[in-house]
């Protein structure tokens, strides 16, 4: 229909972080308009972090647009340096990054440890993408190939997921902006200007190494200051256990207020296989967002199950558990003492203590899975590893896996004594 | 308990707008901790505006903290200029501003035009404040008096509501920040530095008049660019009509998914009198927030009532109505033609056309009710009206009431022809 | 030489205002490298304004680069809207804006009222451009034509000088940034995004009218808050009279420390004609910058002429004159009383009183010479005048010429009584 | 005179970095007004750095005000944490930090390696302070004691010079702001909020360790990106050799244009002893600023001495030398080859080659003289060393002395071959 063709889809979106984000093509516009993508408007990027940093309410929708904006800039920079990027590849890179988080559910970490235990968001992203590709008659094929690191021009894939990808560049910038943690600010613009190619690989130019160093530092800082903030961990652990309890109750026949999609996932143990074989599963998952979870929890504050209502009230009224965080394992007897106190204070059975006392480690929030190296383009044209170059700074800091041990329990329990 | 006394409630909150917000006293801390105040975390300051400006997800919680922060600054400035402000009055001004929006429900405008038609948020704020004052054994009495303009030192009340109050200063700054509409940035810091007193009245010093001018301009701009953005109005009108339809359905005996508090307000017509005489009413209202509304609407997208599900789907999938905005009244025959097309396209009865076509005016979003003047302290000590002073700029612009007429209807209806 | 060709002149310059400024071509790079352009590094954009706003030390060099940066952005926006702009025209627009201020001497206003009275910077800019065009073998011809509004595509000339030119957009943004007067911040990025063409004319799109309004307001505010700040005027008037006195002394045979170019202009009365006919004149003028003037004044603080040394000491030690500013003419007898007191206090002759008491008006700092209208592109494709459109705001404020009367004299003179 | 007493010296200064800077007392105001302090308006904080970062024109005047502003904030934070700081000590800390750089001459590094070889700015600062203390009748005594680390409350001295002093906090923030190197941005506000005392010592609270880490990283980055930028080093080396040549010429009887104070220091070899015993020496030094140096160099571009005029022209026209920077010593034969080419190209004698080829190392720009540790206040009240704490990051990076070897020579000399 000719009218559709002339309809102006080249919109500009206001963004407090970059000023403006351009919607560069009709396809990008249509992808954004799709309900699967619109639902990201209702999924906060940082889950419950806003309970500590009240500004951190930004969504995966906004992050995805932001990452696409940086992709546009990166492509312009690389083309300026004579990269051969076709129009199809450009669209591919843009739709690829736009959809990189499409498989996220609400409070992803929590969900993957409670509601949909057998699946992860990367798998779901692929399912969503294929589904959308059908809808758009194959227009997303190149984008999916680039997303899957299945395209000849590796640097395009690395711009979606790699050491200096536009995903990380945007989320660090955006999370730092909305939390107000100014120490996390990275020189996004400068890093992008320093990108270049060597063969098919994405590299950073030598004069940008201090920016790269700063980027790694900022990332590390954001982990400790924001992503692994112990009060945030406490809130997330509470959410996980609320959902676990709700599942337990539903499956043992109790009646529980829940939206239809939440009800479905509470009732049924869903595997990745179910997602793949029963199309309705994905459709139901696509209806699930922060609102289903939070609203149900609000209603559960009045539930007759004491454990459920206690946890829900504590979360909703922000009476968050204390969280002890340590580089060493938590003393066994300390944990046992806390558990005992909890059983006394709350009159719970031994088997339910686990809903009040969470001992574990944050290795699940793994932090620097350094799959590939950051490559630096030297002035003489040679390529070096960043780690070897930055001779002054012991870069191994950034690649070391850090495990922190944690113990969470109600603040009303006095730990010492 | 002595331990409570020593417990440190002097917290610092990260704020992307001002950097940090200090919690200056135990009372302020305890008010913030109260569930009534915590619920403001789940009520967005700008309702559905984020559908146009995706960053505008900030809450009334954050705004209230921000306004309190500016109140701290204003008090420091005035004391520096020898204002006599006692510790009790300081606490009063801080708690007063903190609670100035406590009566807001979710999507306030929409609610006041649908769910709780007989009441407004100012009345509810007073009810909440009295309730909290009981809880805090009268510690909020001075704050309530200042809020009610019932305290001898008028300038303190004017800092809560007046031409240059900390409420407006914060919301203009904050809304401008999170929408990314940089034109709305006002010189908050400078305006506060220019505050002074004349007798009991709050005034601005002469050298600040251009900042005041800019403040009025920015406010005007924010109205047209953000608060009365026609797509935002369209979304809000859709929300109003969704709630109206839901009410209609519930009251005529249909079953509708809803959280308990929403269910209550859908079923019963509640007057201010009910709020005052039945304490449970306020308690139920305090449980209602953005999540109840949005979650229910999400579920209603699958409802069998075609009108309800059409409107809900349109809102959730962001297929927002077209909104024609005009300074002149909309032509009667134009409206009729649109209505007729709607009846044909959707097969609805005449009586239900109003759920698809909204004609009205934004006088209800009235814009500059200039109750009191901005007073300027001249260098010679005299006081002048700002309007008379700013001889170069025709200030009447800012006080004129502007009525805009609007017509909203589904985009699938072609208007011309 | 092929090596030169491969030499990379595509530099990036750090700019605190925009982040980065790109040098887009070899010609632009070479123009910037030329000593005539490099001298702008030593001429502050805002003359003596830093005596009031200590951050305002930015130079005409930086402003010219900034305006060129905005020109790049404007061209990209217009091309996106299908403007036909050839590579030659692009280079022309870029070099044209780069050189638009090349004729400025140090403390332009002061100089044009003292040292080089018969000439103005626009004339000198043209002389410099022609001179550079010879040097670059005619490569600047298109740029000069565009600068002179002598090119078919009028909108390019309007981007250099017009109601929404990149000159103003940059200087308002930059001056506001470096003075720290946040009220002067304009939505540069948004205004540029709203630019379009109608025929050959530059227009702004309708949805940008509030940004245009804000731009005009900010400009007005910057005039009163910065450009016509009375302490800045006082300093500038003192500078004018220092140079007048120095001229008087030199021409009556006194010896005065001065750099060779300053000495030349102190000794000789130079007309525009001299600039045109004697090439060495322009060459000497090109050697004159802030450093010659200020350094000489510093040395003159020790000169035996009491008037000269008094004025120089007052300026260098920042004992700036009081400046009375008024919308009405200053009372004759008031001025006479001040003059008499000065004569007594300083023991000066009647004929020299004018070096201590400056009465006049700021009509010379004329402010809104609205040669052409701001044209707005309506949604229906029609063009309207901004002044007619902005129905709510009496736009005549912005076009009214405002004359302020001023009286400056030493602060040690008590005005009252 | 009573009128003076009532004169309002509580000014507010606009600052693009912090918004506003308050002048908190009459004494502070009077110190700022003194010609010795006003002269800092004419000494750029970063010397010739603006040749690379054109925004870096900010002065030592502005930096000193900024550091004083941070001192006000730090004192407020410490008092909030129950620090005992008397009014006299507050004034002392404020005047101490205000004057900490008062002894700097123009282009300090260059000067200390050419004009005033035997002295350094710390010694001169003390001389200036004593001189001012006489002028202000001893009002600066406490400030001087605090500055000299000669006051009982060590933390006050540490706020002036120590690992987390307000000097560094301001200059890193300010230099980063004006250069536009956003990577250098540190969380100044947060670090100040984290300051506390332990006994008499200044410490940072544990929750601020990532901010401290970031601060150290930013500092390191600013060194490599800005302070030791090789083009800046080249320019500074050129300046040193210009002044050396000028001295040589003057002392061998040549006539040279120079302002009186510059002439004095060119002619005479001045030792610290001279400064102490002959008061006029300091007075003359106080008249020397960026303007004397630059203006003279501009005039010397036309001098008949080929070496002097070549270097001056190169600096003024920004034809800066190439600078090779290396962590290894520069190869002897490479240097010799360059020297030989220079002798051929410029026809200079062996003894004068040193004016064209500078080989050396930047150990003189030494970088982290970690005299004292950063102490961290743990949650349990214990004090730890930052270096031991930050277990993840090898902090030794920051304390290692880095020596870089450099070789500068005219760009027209082709190095390879």
C-alpha cells in the first residue's frame, strides 16, 4: 500500500542520556512497534535496584534503543575508517542489537532462579527473534546471523556482544546515569571514536587505551557499587523466595491471586523444550512483566500463608533483609545460630527456614567471563592484547573471577550474641 | 530502646538530578519509611508520559525527596539572610513538603475523572497527613499547619505552595531531566540563592529577575512540550475511558479481573465523605498504585467485552489514538463524521461511541492560576510585583488561561473526507 | 608530494561543550593551521567578561571551531531532509563559518571605539578572507560567496548569518557554558534537528517553535546577565579610555612601552582605506591580540602620567568603576556633581574629566537588529512568520531595541549627596 | 570607616564546574581582592596545554576559588560528623587553601627550569603568605600554620595537602572539565561526603573505597592523557629553551624587547636568598604573568637571532616539535642522527644543537610521590591502609614512579632513515 510507504517512520526519541535517538529506518520502527518489543517498556533494566537507587527505573526498552543509537555511531565511525558495511549489514547490526535483550523476563535473575528454572534469556531471545523474523518475512535474517556470531564480518557481531560492545557501553552509561553513581560514567563517545578494524576483528586504537582502562574500572565499580550492592541482593533474594513459596503453595493446591500468565508459570514447570515445542508458551511468557509480579506480590501481602505474606510485606514496605557479604565463606555455626533465632522468632519449621535465611555466594552473578581479549591497534599497525600493553596496570584484576559469600536474614534478628 | 536511638538514620540518597539528597533527621527518615510514603515509589510522577518520553519513569517518591532537598537549601539560604526559622519550623517545612503529594493516587488526573470522581488529591493529602500525625504522636503538627498556610511565617508555607515553591522548582527540573527536554531546565540553584524575605513574605531579589523570567518560560514550555503533549493526552483519555468502561461492566454484574483495592473502587462510588467517615476507605486507597491499574488493563486485553479489550490492547500495545489539538472549538460536523465512521468501523452503538471518540477541552488541565504574585525585592528595599517590573516582557502571557480543544479517535479512522 | 597527501589531517579536537569536534577535511585543517586563524587563540570571545565570570576565558578560536561543528550537524540534518548540498558547497559553508570572525581584533568593541575607529570587524574579515583565498589558490571562493550572501542557495548563507545561524547557536551555548550562567543554555541540538528548507530559505519546523522561543529568551537573558552586565561595561569603558589616553600621549610625543603592532596603531590613525591600500597594515593588525593590549597596560601601571597609570592600575587590580545603568537618561546635574567630585578628588583638569566619568548609552551595543524573520514551516507545508505564530507570547519584546543609559565613575567617589 | 564594615563582601561567584562559589567572609574577600591574588587571574592553570585542549584556559585564580569551595564543603561534612573545628580554624583552612598556589609564576615548570632556576613555587608561596600576613595584621597566621602542617589538627592540613586534599580534588575535576576529557571526572562530591576523621587524621569511610579507587585511576589517566601529553611536553620544552636563549642573549649584551619584570629576571640570576633578602624581588616577581612571557615571545618572532626567532615563530604559529615518548631510554645513535640532521638543516653550531633537539626524561614531572597513605575507616572503627584493603586491585600501580624518556625535535626533520 503506497500510503504505508510514505508514512513517516523516521522518528526522533528524546533521551536524557544522549539527547536524541534516531529511528533510522522503517524496519527498525516496525520492530520497535511490535508488542514483543513494546513489552520491554514494562521490564526495568535493573530489577529491584531502585529500592536503593530511586532513579534506577529505566527499562530494557530504553536500553535497547540506546544500544541501537550507539550502534549507529559505531557504524558511522567504522565507515569513516573505510569499513565495508553494506546497507543490509547495517540494518542487521541495528536490528540485532535492538533485539539482543528481547528474551528477558521481568527480574530476570530472580525468574531464572525460580519461575523458569530450566531456561535462560539468551535461549528465549533466539526464540523471539525467529518468531519475529517469520512475522517480518525474513527481514531479520542478517540481524540474527550477526547476533549469533554467524556472519563473516566478525566485528559486527562483536559490536553486539564482545568486550567493547554497544550493549555494555550503553548499559554502563545508562545505569550510571539513572542511579546517579557518577563514578560509573565512561567515555562512551571517546571509546566509540577509537574503534577500528583489523581484518575482521573489532579493535581499539592505541590512543584510546586509557579510555578502555577507565571503561573496565567503571564496570568493576558499577558491579560493587550497584549491581552487587548488598541491599539489592537482599531484595532480589527475597523476590526469589517469594516466587518459590508461591509456586510451592499453588502446586500444593492453594488458591493464589495471579494474572493468567503468572498463574501459568506458577503452576507448571516449564523447560526450554516446552518453549520450543508449544508456541503458546512463548506467547504467555511475552505477557509477563514487572507488573504481573509486583501486583501479585502486593496482593499476597494479605495472604493467609504466614511465610508468603511476611516476605511480601517486607519487600513491599521495603523492610529489606540484612545482607552480610564477605570474601570468605560464612562460618557454619554463625549461620546455624541465625537459623535457630529465626525459627524461634517466627515459629517456623526447620524445612521452611530457608525462606528466611539465605546463605550462598554470588558466583551466580558471575562477573567477568572474559571470553575474548580486547585487541589494541598499535600505531605501527600491529595488534596487541590490551592485557599485555597496559604495562603499568595489573590488568589481571579485571579478569579474576570474584566470589562473594552472602548471608541474608531479617533485620529484626540480632546477629551478634 | 537505646539502640534505636543510636541507629543512624542520617542517610544519603543518590539522585541523578542533584547528586545527593540528605535525610536530615530521624523523623524525616521515619516518615519516608512509612508504607503510605513508600507507596509513592509505585506512582509515576508523569503517569503515561513515558509512552512519549521513555525516560519519564520517575516517581512521586523521588520528586518528594527532591523537593525536600530544595527545601533544605532554601532554608539554609534564608537563614544566611537572617531569617528566624526555629528547629521545629525547619522540621515542619521539611515534613510538610515531603508529604505535599501524599494524597496522589495512580494516574491522578485519570483517576479523578473516573474512579474517584468526587475527590481530589489535596483533600486526600490532608487525610493522610492527619492519619500520619496520629501515628507520629503529633510530631507533624507544625508541618501540617505550614502546609495549610496556617502558620504565622507565611514564607514557609509559600515554599511549599506559592509562585516559587520547592514543589514546582523540583518537578520542573526533574521532569525536564528525565524526559530529556533540555529546554525545560531552570536555574534552580540560582533561583534558590535569590530567595529572600520581606516581612513574612517570600520574595526574589532583583538581580534574579531574569532567572524568574526564565523559570516562567520553562514552565510554559514544559506545558506545551510535555504536560499537554497531544499523544500523552490521548493516552490519558484512553485510560480514563478504560476505567469508565470497567466500572460500567462491574456495576452491571460482569466479572472482571482486578486487585482487591481496584475492585473496591470499581464497584463502589466513593465520595470524600466516605473517605472521612470510613477509615478503611483510605487504607484501601493507600494500596492502590500504578501496578494495580496497569496489570488489570493487561489482563483486560483478553476480556470478552469488545470495547474494553479494544481500548486495553490499544493502550498496552501503544496504538494510541490520534489527538487533534486546536485553539478553536472543533467543528461539530467534523466530530459527527468521525463518530459515524467509528460506528461503522467498530460496529458500536450510538451510546458507546464516547468510548472511541473523545471531544473536549484541556481547560481541566488549567495552567496558570496565578493566585499570588511573584514579589521582587528591589535594591532600595522596596517590593515590586514581578509583572510590573519586567518592563520589556509582556508578562501577561504567563497568567492568561489557555484553553485548547481536543478531539481523539483511533488512528485507523481516516479523518479527511 | 605524496607523503603529504597521506598525512592524516582528519583530527578530533576535545571540546568541553560538544565532546568532540571533527576536522572534516584537509582544507579546513590547513585554514585552521594558518597564523591568521591561530591568532584567534589569543583573542578571548568575551573580552573582559572574565573579570565578572571567571570561567569566561574561551577564545574566538574555540568559538569558530564550535560553530563549524554545528554547521556540520546542520548540513547532515538538511541533507537527511533531501537538501541538495554539493561537496563544494559543504566545504564553502564550513570555511565560511570558520572564518566569520577572522577580522576581530582584541577586545573588539573597545578597539573599534579607540584604536581603529574608522573600521569594523566585518570589513576586516573580508580583507582577511580574500588574503587567505589568494594563499589557498581560490579554494575559499565558494565559502566567501556564501559568507557574503552572494550564493544561490540562500539557506547556506543563513546558516552563517541569519536568525538561527550556527554562529549564534554556538556563542550562546558556549558563553553560557563558560560563564556558568545555566539560564542561557539553549536546546542547540533540538533547534538544529528542527531546521529545514522552504525553497531556498532556512526555516524551522513547527514542532520546534517552543525551542525557538526559548532560544530568543535565552539570548535576551544572556544580554542582560552577561553581555551588558554593568561591571563588564565598566571594565570595557575603562579599557577604551586607557587606549584613548595612550593614543593621546603617544601622539603628543610621550614615550610609551608598547609592542610594535600596538605602537603602530597608537601612533597612526588608520582608516579602512589604509587597510585596503597598504598590505602591511593588515599584517600588523594580524599581530595584535589580547596579549599586546594587556601586557602594555600592565607596564603602564607604572607610567608617570597620572591618568594613564590610575586607569591601568584600576583595571589590572580589578578596582572597577561603579556603573549606574538606567532605562532613563541620567540626570544632567547628577553627572555634573560626580564630575566635580572627581576633579576635586583626583585634581584633574576639566578637559580630562572624561577619562574618569563616562556617561553614555548602550545603544552602541545594539542588540536585536532583526533584519530577517524567523520562518516556520507549518505541518500543512505553508510558511509562517514566527512572530505571528507564537500567539501566546508577545514576541515584539525580542525585536524592540533597548537603550540603556549608563554612568561610570570611580567607586571611591560617593554618589549620594 | 563604618561604611566599609557594612559593605557586603559576601559575594557569589558563578562557576561552570560547581554552579556557584560562595565567598564566606570579609577576610576571604579581602585576600581575593589583593593584587597578589588577582594576578593569578593571569596565570593559566595548565600553561600551554590549551594548544592541545583548546578549552584549557582556566586560571590558578579559578582553581584556588574552587579548592576553597570544596574546603567549605569538607568542613561542613566533618562538622556534621562531630569534628571540632573552631571559627578561627575554619578561616585558617579557607585562607590556607586559597593561598596554596600563590607562589606560582607563569608556566611554572618552564620558569623553574629557565628563569628562576634556584627556586620553587612552594618556597615562594611561603614568602607571599608571610608578606600578606603582615598586610592583614596577622589574620592569616592560623592559615599559614595549617598550610605548613604545623597545626595540632592534622586533618585540616591534610585537606590542603594530602592524598585526598581539596587541591587535587579541584584540579582533577576542573582540568577534566575544561579540557573536555570526561574520563578524568571524579566523584568529588561523593569523596567529600565520605571524608571523616580518626584521631587527628583525615580518613575516608569504607563505603567510599571504590570512589577512592576511581579517583586514583582518574588521576593516573589525566597524567597520561593531559599532563604528560607529548605535544604539551614539546610545547613546554620549546618554551624552556626560548627563555634560555633569551637569557643567553640578554646576558651577552643583546637588546631584547621585554616587560620590566621579565627583563629583570632575564638579566639577573636570582636565588631564593635574593627573594628573601631583597623585598623588591618578590614584588617584581608578582608582576610577572603569562602576558609578559607570551607577549615578549610574540615580539621575538621578529628578532634577528635565528635560533630565538625560529623557536618563537614555531611556538606562536603552533608548529610544535615532534615528541617521541618511550618507556625505554632513547637510543644514543638515533639522537645523534637527529642532531646531525638538525645541524645540516638549520646550519647551527654543535653548541646550539640543544636548542633544537631535547633529549631527557620526564622524571622531573614526577608523578606519585606517595608521602602518606590513604587511610580507610572500617565499619568496625578500625583504620586500614587503602593499599592493603583494595584486595582486588594491585594498588602498587599508583605508587610506582614512572619514568618516560623523551626526544623532541622539529617536525621538518624526518626521523626514519
